């Protein structure tokens, strides 16, 4: 289903699944077979080599103050 949603032709998907019956259904194996047939990786993603991935702590949100665990009542 994942291959169908990503535009892999049914014949290619069937042959990839046939190969994976002997090698195993590991995500790396599936992606290797996809790349052999000219498709992009679907099941694994390399975050370390992705230049668009930004892992900085610059967000526009203020810190959240946690609520106390016990109820506090004021007798005023």
C-alpha cells in the first residue's frame, strides 16, 4: 500500500515484494530495491544528510509553566 501511494507501478511493487520474500522485509532492503528500479526511498530517511532539516531551538513559543500537583485554596 505504501508503494502504491508513492507512485510505484504495480508490476515493480510485485517484483520488489517477491525479492523481499527471500531477503526479508526490512525497510533498508525495500528501499534498495526501489532505488535499483529508479524510485526514491520511501521506507527510510537519512536525517543526518538532509540539508533542509534544521535542528535549532529557535521557536516562537514561550516556556510553559506547569500546574502544581496539589490543589491550592486561598481563604480570603
